[in-house]
C-alpha cells in the first residue's frame, strides 16, 4: 500500500492492493464515483467473485459536471449505518475525483477513506488511450460491461 503523505485521507492504494483489501476485509467497500454514462459505456469493477458489488455514487453530476453537493450524504445513505472505521475505497477514471471523494469522506469522519491510484482506466498512454498502462483494467482485475 502506498501512502499519499496527505493527512486529509488515508492514502492511495494501487489497484491490486485495493483488490487484496476487498478480498481480506468483508466490510471494505469499493465506491465508484464516476458518472452514470461512464458506468454504462466504460464498465464497472466486478466484485462478483467476492460476493459483492461496487457501490456507484457520482462525485459530479452529469452533464454539468458540477460537484454533487449531496455526495457525502448519498454515500452515507448507501452505506446504511456502517462503522466509520471501515475501509472505503474510492475509484474514478484516473484517480482525481476519487481522491477528492476520499478527502470529503475523511472530513465526514470516515478514518479509512482511500483513493484507488490510477482509477479504473488509468492514465493516457503515448497513443492517448486509457486502460493500457495503469489502473484497474490494466492491472487485470475483474470488470464488466453493463
């Protein structure tokens, strides 16, 4: 696990470290903070082999892309009263929105809010394509198209 050095959230996890934490801790939750079109057209992390699904709560509202003012409340509602020390792993396309989400949830009292570094698709490669050099997909972790 790599730590971000940022006191505003628990740190950054490589996608494979996030997967291992999800496997080892039944209480850990993966929260995908991308938009509905991204979930539909790009795909979602597939946690079926762990007997779970990724939670989907958008950090930004599509199509305006304004930050969702209800994000923290929406996540808390989806979690259904879960303890505030349970690991929350946030993922987006490349790691920027999920870092902001982890910071927001830490501010709301969740002590183990992590960012999945590289996100679902990772950074652009030399051909300006995502999903090839880092992130959930490039790490060979399970995902599905909806």
